[in-house]
C-alpha cells in the first residue's frame, strides 16, 4: 500500500510540474491606447494621432544579449529609431537600432540589447516584457505582426525575429501556445467602417473581391478600387476591405470570384473587425482518387490525374492553367505540373516526380480564376498477408477474402488463397493513426469471418482459423428463398439478412451452392 501511495504522489508531482512550469518561450502582443486609462484596441488604430505598441515578451529564459528584428512598410509607418523603443526590462540596455532598406518601401530595423536577465518558469506568473516598440502611422494600411510562422497567412507576413544569447551561446526558445498567431493591425481614420480581412483556408493567400451596393431605387454600384471620400478601402494585397455604410443603400455585399460571397452584410453594428478563411466553392472530380484504395499511392514517379468540371477544357490552347498544391504536413509545395486536353469538360494534370505521404489540397486556376478544389491523401503501401487455416491448422486454399472500401463509391478488392492458404494484398498505411480496413472471409462449409485489419507503416500478418459451418433447416431455406434473386444486398440490409452468403451484392446460384453445402453438413 505504501508503494502505491508513493507512486500516486510521484504522478501528482509530475502532472503538477508539467502544468505549472513552462518551456522557454517568446511571443508578441499589440496595443493601441488613446490615453493610458483607455481600454484601447489590440487590432486597430487611427492614422491621425494613432500608434501601434508591440510588446516583446518571454518566459523561462536567462540571457545576456538579445536582438529583435522587424520588417515593415515605411509608406505606412515612420522609420524606427531609439526614440521608438521603451519599457525596456530592468537589467537590459539598448545598444543600437539599425535600419536597412529592403525592396520598395519596406525596411528592416534591428534592436540590439545587452545586460543580464533571468525570467522564471511559472506559467502566467513569471513572464516578462523585454521591450516595447512604438510604430507611428502616417498613412492608412495593414501591418502584419508575426514572430512564429503560420500557414494561415502568406510567408511574407513572418516579419519578426527574436534571438537570445547567454554569454555567447544561443538560447533556444519556442512559441507560447495561444499567443503565437499572426496579428493584422489596421491603421485607418475610417472610424465608422467595418474592417474585414479574407484569406484562403489552405494556402493562406488573400482572397480578392469587390463591394457591391444596392440602393433604394434598385440601382447597383460596384467598388473595385478604394474610394476614400466615401469611406471605402479595397486592398486585395492583404485581402482587406474597410466598408462604410452608404446613404440610401438597402444592401452591402462582398463578391469573391470562385469563393462564397458575403451577401447582404449587417451594417448596423459599427466598429467591427474580423479575419475569415474560406475555400473555393467549386469542386473538382478526380476519379483516380476514388478508385480502388482511398487516395493515391505515394511515389516518386509522375502522377497523372484526370480532372473534370463543366467547361474546364474549353478554349484549352488559348487558356492559362495553373495548379496549387498544399500538404497538411509539408505546407505549400513547389511542384512542376503539366496540363493536357482531354475534352471540353476534362483535362489531365501530371504531377512531376509524384508525391510524398501526406494529406493534400489541390486547386486548379484557369486564366487567374480559381475553378475549384479537391482533397486527397497519398500513402505508402504495405503487404497484408492472410494465412487461412482450419481447426487442425491445415491451410485452406481457394478461400475468398474480400475488402469493401467506401469512398464516393464502393470498391471491392478480392483475392483467393493459394495452396498454402495465403493471399497477399497491398494496402495503404498511415504511420500516425493507422489505416483501418474491414474484411470478410468466405469458404464453402465454413462459418464466414468479418473483422478489421489496421495498417501503420510496416507489413501486417493476419492468421485466421475457420470454423465448420452450422447446418441449416427448412426455416433457413424459407428465409433464403425470400431473398432469392435480390440484386441490392449490402450494408444497408445486412447483406440481405445473411442470404448473400458470398457478399457479392446479390442472392443467386453462387449463394445456393454455399447453402447446399451447409444443408449437407447439417445432415
């Protein structure tokens, strides 16, 4: 009993330790306050007399030197100097603020600090602000703030970095959960406007759109570019739309080509701010994804997909096609594609050098417009070897093993055992959570077997002992006869309530052979 109590105490300590003590982490927070006493906003500031304060925070680290860098658009905010750096942690001193020009109006400023700072590791209690940087705007715009990469936004939004050293040795640190996302900070004097950002869910790219306004006299007006005098900002570069309600309007809608529109937006609730992610409306049918095993074979060979959608092949020679592919683990991929005409509603897409195991989203664009998407997995295949024996461990040849695999349609994969009682299938595996397959085994004179096999990332051996079948009676024959010549047996009617004895979807002479064998066995 004492050992059990000691073990319980030890486990409690381990759980408490893991939940209380934090790993070395860093993160950013944003804030605008008109006055020190005001609530302010973490996502929005006016241009006139506005500002953005970025706090750089850390926990569970000790260091002697630090370097924080940030890239920004100097056409929107003023260049950073030492006057913009404040609230520096006790024990640290700002050595320099160095700024270098980048492409266009973009700049990068690097703030170097030195000193000695040790931050504790108790979560939510010992975090510390290393410094704050104040950005002062001089034009309307959007400023992305990202310390840790995010696949929900373009890679260019990853614009901040923090490096720490302890006596010349770099200190490893990571993101803090729930505080490691991207912030889109808005500078605008359109105080009555709705501020909205719209991005693609799978690729993190901004979704371009325009504003459509319907008025009381049933006239329709479209805003494809900004009209600042009327409180409208259209900024496709950031998927940004600042919309002020128009006089005498009965509806305001955002129109996104290829994506779901925002119809008849509620303009009564002022000062809103939102970020949304969505996927293209169109669906691409790819038969290779749904035939046989679910998904595709992971391979380094070229993969050819037949892609169907009404009109996708029209004016093929005069159209510009583009494909985009993203893996759930690999992120957005840089692949080479080839496109070929099949018919007006079908094209062939070749993925050069194949695909690694992953889950994928595939988009097809035609003349710059997204036509739709499809999704699929690519998996490595592994042999699943069945050995079928009777009660005396004798191998049973000519036994049917059936896999029923559901995708958009039902796929039947069937093999018969050889003279050694073995049959081999090549099945897709999944090394994370396993791929599950249901199989059925039938042999004349034996009870049928139904079970599952799970495939991870290695070959699988399955041994099954078949038991002699029970005999049947006249009542069983009457039940069998009631389903005779039925053609739609399956999961929905429990294989015609057992009358489809070979699981081929119908009750016919093949099933009668099984029934007679059981009848004779019963006699």
